[in-house]
C-alpha cells in the first residue's frame, strides 16, 4: 500500500500519518508538504525515518507527477484554512485549494491512480439554525476560505462525472487535538490560558460548533479510503455541539484559571452561527466516534500543557490576526 499524503505535515494530515503507521506499519507513505507556517516537521518528528518526506507545492505539476507515480491512493489534506486570512487576502486560498486540487486530479487521471480522497469541511454548507446538512444539500460558503474549498469539491465531483475518476470527499466538522496550530481556537485559548493572557472571544461567544476529535476523523478518512464508494461525499461529525463560550469555560476550569481572562471582541465578517452535519452515510460504512469528547478535550489540554517545546516557536512567529482565533482546521 503506497499512499501520497499531501499536507501531511499539517494538523489533520500529520495525525493521519501517525494513525496510518500505527494501524498499518508496513504502509509506504509519501508526504508532500510545502511547509508554510501551518506545516511543521516537528509534527512528524518521531516518524521521519518511517516515511518519505518531500517538500513541495501541490500546484507544481512536475513535483506532483514525480511523487504520484506508482501510488495506490492520494489523500489531499493540503489547503489554506484560516478564515481571517482568507478575508484579508483570498489569493493563496484560490491557488492552493482550487488549482492545487486540479493538479492532483490531473495526476490521478494520467496515472490511473486507484483512489483519490479530498479532505473538505462542513463550512462549505454555510450556517444552519436547526437540523443538519446532508451531503447533497446546496453549498453556501460564507468566506473566501469555504468558497475555495467548495470550488475544490465541485471540481473533484466534476472529474468523477466527466472522467469516471475514483474520487471521494470527506467533510468533517471542527477538529481538535494535538499538533493543531496556535492560530486555531482551542490551542490558542489553551496556550493563552497557560500564559495568563486574555482570551479574545468573537461576538457573544455563542457560535455553535460540533467538535470532532482528530483521531476519530482519521478513522473516518481511512474508512472512506477502504470502503467509500466512488463519487460519494461523506459528512463526519461527532454530535458534540458546544458554544465557543462553553469550550472556553472548560479550558479555564481544567487549567484552574479565572473567567476574567475572557475578552469579548468585535465579531468577524460572515461569522457562521452554527454548523451541523448529518453523518448517516459514513455511519453506514461502520464508523462512529470512539473517543469521549470531555476526555479527549482534557487530553488535548494536557498535551499542550506538557509540550510547550512544540508551540513556543510557533507563537513567536506572530502570524495571527490581532490576537484573535480561527475555528477552522
């Protein structure tokens, strides 16, 4: 089993690499990552001798062709994912998320690669006040980020319809866990709490997200790879709906800090109120969340508490927007 994993030095991608090598020790994994600020070789530090790592951009057709030859599957985690960044400058999002996906699809077509999995997001559906989105619901992205992911998804499905390519898409809810960049909501608030810094909470803090432990998402992606049908989309969620304020209060309580650290700040443009997806399709393949949410969140908090060697260099890069957070991947 030879698999190309693009964006494999990022948050979900690196967790998937760990998962795959634990479950399939003999798997041949090629990791292609541009190593932007969000890609970090420290995420793969303990596995570097067990994988083949290639630094490169999925938009570079030559590199993509070189690393794809002979692969049994390509799993595309590579993407620009920070909503605030996309609002300021959408160019990199369109390039990586759409053009990069196109380059990969062309390689799948050229080399007749048996499977292509596109890692997407529930944000392509937009906000929903009641109920849950199904895979065939209309896409209504609210930010340039989610629009670029929507464009990539549509491109993937067009290659199935037009060329019969063996593709599938997974759309997960908000992930959390180890190796998540400090610009994201949960790690940022954990780290700020540890450092006794303010926690800048957008709006009233009542935006609702369904939180999915990254290890459960890895299991779902593996299942989509092994059992997923060509041309299908699979929603992945854990039914762990919490407001941002609730998550913040859990972090403060776990670390023994005062709610005085909470600072309510001006909401960002196009901030979706609630995400929720119907996961019946992936459950029919045999998937269900294996990790208890509260325990997984406590484990995540403890991981950041115990691994300041990992996040200290990242927070010194000062790449975030006005100290605010991003809820996405």
